[in-house]
């Protein structure tokens, strides 16, 4: 397994380098001049040229890219063209909020989606199965920004149970839980619905296995067969979905943070794009890509923990 992890780490580094090249090339070809943005609207031509030299934009594409890559290796994400502050410092303030939202949304999706999928499989073709399947289809179809707006109107404006926006506490604190619950609920609904459908399908396949029939023939109770023997193997495709879904949560957080006025990486990225803050966009996309790749590496390692029969070559 350690040999496999080493290979995956090498692949992850190669993938991230490729991602930096794609993002850098895309923004290099994008319309607009970063030097003009950094110099300001009232800057003269000479001031713009001096700023271009200062930022290193007068050099060739490859020289600029390798300079950017070299700075990344030394932990330098660049300087914001708008605020003139280090991008790493600006992301350090916002990244905990986005991780707080995404992690709690994943927790909600697992707590809601996986048990409902198992229950639907246990009651196959019954009214419970039909109801849960229909609900999961509706959950997949609901846009998170629309659901978030409805949650704000009902639970915040009318009932006053939750704050309408903002986040500055982790979800394991009482105040942080109130701040993150509604945004995470709206963000997690589509993922939870997907877990329900995948969990139902996976559990139905597992329940037809030979070892399940053997457990039944030994007279084991149904709950023990389902929740002890069947669930562990049924979790494998769900864990695979968790890895890909986390990237979706990071992408969905961009919209959710706008709806709930959360100062996170998504809001930072939207503002950077609208302001043509090229360096900030590059670094933010790279951070999101790194988190996505790292989560998928963790998922691959969890396969062995859940099912020791899986061996990596």
C-alpha cells in the first residue's frame, strides 16, 4: 500500500503542475492587462510600463510561468493586484470558512443520504422505497442557490432561528453550528440525494451476495446482517462518490457563499474574477484543485481500511 501511496503522491504532483500550466496559460491569454489594473485607472503610460516590468510581465510566457512555479514551490502565491496584499494571507483568512462549510455539508450528506439509501434497499419496491427514491430525485434536481434562498426566508426571516449570513466560528461550536447549518444543508442536498441512490443500489447488490445468504442460513438477525455484514461492503462505491462529491461541494460553495454572504474562498474567487485580479484567480484555483486531489487520495487509502481484500499493485 505504501508503494501505491508513493506513486499517487508523484501523480498528484504531476497533476498539480499540469493544472498550474493550464490555469496560467488561460489567464495569460485572457483579455486585459494586469499591469494596467495594478497601476490604477489614472496611471500614465510610463507608470503602466514600470508596473509591467515590476510584475515581470515584460518577459516571455515561459519565463513568467517558471517564475510563477518557482515562487509556488517556495510558498509564494503572489500579490493581489487590487489590495497589494499577499494572496496567501488573504486565502488563509477565507479558507477555514470554506472548509468549515464543505466538511459540514459532507457530514450532513452522509448522515442523511447513506441511512436513507440503506432503508430504501431494505424495503425494496415498497411505498417507503418509492417515497425515498422520489425524494432523492427531487433533491438532485433542486438548485442549491434556490434552496438556500427558501431556507433564509423561512428559518431566518420568518422564524428567526438562524442568522441570515456570515461565518466566523467552526461548526463544532454552538454559534458556529447556527451559522453553518443552513448553508451546509442547502449545499449538501444534492450530494445527500446522490448518496441515497448509490447507497440503495449498492446495498441491493450486496444483499444478493453469497456471504449474505450464508449469514441468513445461520439464523443471524436481519439488522445484524444489514448493518454489520452488508453495510461495510456497500460503503465502497459510496466512498468513491464522496471523493468526487467533495469537489462538487467546493464548486457549489462558490454559489452558496454568495447567497449566505460567507467570506470564503468562493467569494474571494468571484471577486477576483470580476476585478480581473489574475494572480488571485490563479492561486485560488490551484488551492481548490489541490484540495480535490488530496481528498481523492484519502479516498483511495480508505478503500483498504474498509475492505482489506483490496490490494494495490
